C-alpha cells in the first residue's frame, strides 16, 4: 500500500519532522516513510522511494509518503501522524492561550513580552527575513536553519553588531542560554563556565565532561560553523566573547572550534588578550589538546579536582583485535577529534572530512554530514542508516574495531541503546574478536539517562567511554595490537 499526501502551506520544524518520520518508520508494517518539506532534495528522495518524478510541490508544502503492508496499517500510520503533527512545542515559559497567533517574529516578541532570543528554523531561503525581523525588534537570534547564503549570514551578523545583539548560526545546532537548551543540547546545571562554540557536538562533549566533574555552565553560545572563516571574519565569535566577558555569572570562557582560517585566528587571539575573563582554548587540530585535555585545563584553572573520566567496560570482555579501524560518527567535531588521534597513529586515515586522504583500510566517517543526511533524518535522531552501515562493517572480516559516538540530550533519539545494543550483541556473537568502542556524550540529567544507556551498551559487548578522545585512543590501540 502506497500513499502520498501533499499539504500546501503546512510547515513544521525540520527537527520535529525528522522525529516524526523516525517514529512512524518504527511502526509495525511500515517499510518506508517520509514526512518532510517539499524541498528539491526531499522530492528526489520521494522519487527514490518509488513515487516517480514530476511531483508538483513547493518548499512551503509538507510531503507525507508512506509505504506499508496494507490499508489498515496505512490508516493507523496516518492516525499517528495527525497526533504527532498536533503535538505542541515545548513551552519554556507561561503561555496565554487567548493571545492572538503572531504572524511575524517582531509581533511574537511584542505579544510574548519581548523575549531576548528568537529561534529561526525555517527553510534556509526564508531564514534571513525572519532573523532580520527579530534583530530589528531588539532580540538576538539562533538560526538553526542551514543552506543560508554566506552573504546573508554576514549581513545578519553585521546588523546584530550594530545593535549590540548576537546571531548564533546559521546552522547552529546547539546552544544553552540561561539554562535553556536550544537545538541539540544537553541538560546542564548552572555554573561558572561559558562556552563560545563553532561546533555543536564539540560543545556537547565539553559540557558533558564538565557536568561529570560537577561543574555547571552559565551559557553556551553557538556561532555557526562558518563564523571563523575568512569571509565571515568571526563576527559572532567576537560578539559572543564580549557578551560572556560582561556576564557576571561567567568566571571562565571556553572557545570550542575546529581550526579557524589563519587571519581570523590571529584576530581572535588578539581579542582574547583584551578580555578581563580568562579563556581556555579548545580548538581542535594537530598539535592541539583534545577536548578532554581542554576540559582538564578548565578544571585546573577553577581549582577543581580532575575526576576519572567514566569508562564502562564491555561485560563480555575485550575483543581479540584483528583488522582495520572503522569509525561511524554522528557528530562532525567528534569525528574530527578521533580522526586527528587515529592519524597520529596510522598516518592519513580515509574520511569524508578529508576526501583527499586515503589509507589501506582504516576509515572514519561523519555520517551527519550533508552528503549522508540530504532528505534524511540526522543519525542523532534516526539510527537506521548508521545501523545498516554498522552491520555491514561488522560483517566485513577486514574490520577489527568499530568506533561510534552516541549523543544524548534534547532532540536526540529518546533511547539509542534500544536499537544499538542488539546490533552490538549480534555482531559480537558472530565475531567475538570484534572490538566495539563507544563515545557516550551526555549528562546525568539528560532524558535518556546516561548511566542506563552506558550499562546497556556495555552489557551488549561495547566498551563505553564518556570521553571521545579516550574512546578513540582505546580503538586505535586495539587496532594497533594486531593490524591487518
């Protein structure tokens, strides 16, 4: 049974639609499902599902495509869809149901009592208008949307600078503002450390390690992955540093990023020297400290004891290492950190992060990159595609070590171990010599329950680490013991 429904003018946030697609796809009797805005990429995906080319729809329309066993299953799927679409967003403050529905960001700011931050999560082509409207109304903006032209990003950030405001993003996936998590964010407690982050999962790793050490966070201000390029010039990084420097609750700042363009990096270093608040750099790259080492420097600066970072050993014992290391990451920065560590041991390692690199068999992939997620849910939301790749790698006799990340928190999969633990258990039953290492990024207050996830994954046969750097080094050591 195949069903295609196009609903003109019905918009939902992309993260919410990914979650809905994942939920419906797990229903019994449903083989394929797509709930997404009718962008070009999603229309291509629709054709790939067998619905043919030439479907007429615009990016303002909602696509609903279902392939199910029978009419009854299809009807039940649509009934569940309606419930999911009707589910309201999470309110972070009191909501007056009698308040008229706002049609613009500026009207919403006025009606809701002038909040300080607006989140924009429209298709990228519309993000500029909504973000500029919010800036004109006096609010800072988090632009979750991707595919925003870089010229529009620069214009927004310059407008924000003129107004003493901040633009986080575009493509800003993680932020915490006064304890409120936005996008993919972990539940953290208030504390003295502020983050300026050009990396989402990198910021999550730092916040999670701080939480394990008992240290809270004042704010985590994302700036978007392009901010530290020569063209953008670090506009939001400079603004965010100044905001945290002026914040009485922030005693120390951590700058989390991948390597910046040289000119921008020099300007940022000069800016750091002018701040009254101490700054610890967590900028990844060769000859730079990894994120765990950067957090340890933070703790030393704060006079906090260094904890033993968590490790839940595999309950079935270690594998007997044989073969190549294969990394299957959902977080780009976490993959980049592991790639640096692996390359120090093996030389250049094959990766989509550095397409020119090749290796005799070692590889690390960022499965959250655009080439893997176009028209599909992110692997932090939908584990299906990564599980398929996990099974293929585990069955490959040349693969001896599998390295993965599992990221918890808001918007992420509600129970990753439910799907991943059986896959690990099955793989190690067939190949007991296989080593599986997992970097588990999360806090004790996350809804997925950190310790429960770790224990279930370890019981299935994985070595689970709270530090991505430690997980990567464990995996590299295992592959080095008996390389293919």
